[in-house]
């Protein structure tokens, strides 16, 4: 099978977001400070490893379909859907919000292109399913760092 220009474009959009997610994860990993630093620092390692692996899997899938992945920094910075991560030290609470937003943006791109990808190549759509599931799990885990329970838990009465 040979990828059409539409499939190539859709996969390229996902690829640049995954590369940017990896790079932003490293930026956050090096520059976060504050409450729960260590937990977030370790969670970022997991996200970084997954994003880098997903990008590699996708780029190799593109090559298997005779498409040319473009992971150059200039291409990534001009075409990613992720908002820019700030320079300098970032408080863990702010970093959590930014990381969750980046994860959700990457998933948003995947969901946006999914149906067209699935129509042309269900095998590649299966890769997107895997990526979406894992990135959404990361978003939940990272976001839980600052979430508060919405209802009070009451202790059962003893008899």
C-alpha cells in the first residue's frame, strides 16, 4: 500500500505533535519546581519515553507506506498544534496544567484525523487508538496531582 497525500498529511500532523510533546516534556522535566516535584519529574519521564516511542513507531509506519516523515525542528515548531512551553522555571501546578493541555492537544489532533486515517488504512488507525488510550491515561494521571475530591467522604457508623 502507498499512502495518499491526505494520509501522509494526517500522519505528519500527528507526528509533529508527538515530537513536540516529547520536547516539551523534557523542557518541563528539567525546569519544574515546587510541590510534588519528584512525582511529576518521574511522570514526565514516562510521558517523554512514550511520546518518543510513538513518534518513532508512526514515522516508521509512514515509511512502510512510502510516505516521508518530517521531524525537523523547523517543521515541528511551525506546524504543531501544541501551545509553546515557557522558558525558565515553571511551578509544578502550572506545569501540570500545561502538560495536560499538551497531551489533550496531541490527542485532539489524533481524533481529528482518525476517521480519514481509518478509511484509508485501518492498520495505522490501530496505532492511533493505542496512542490515544495511553496519552489520555497520562493526562488523567498528571491531572490527578492537583485534583480535589468533589464530595466529602463520610465514615460508616459503627454498631
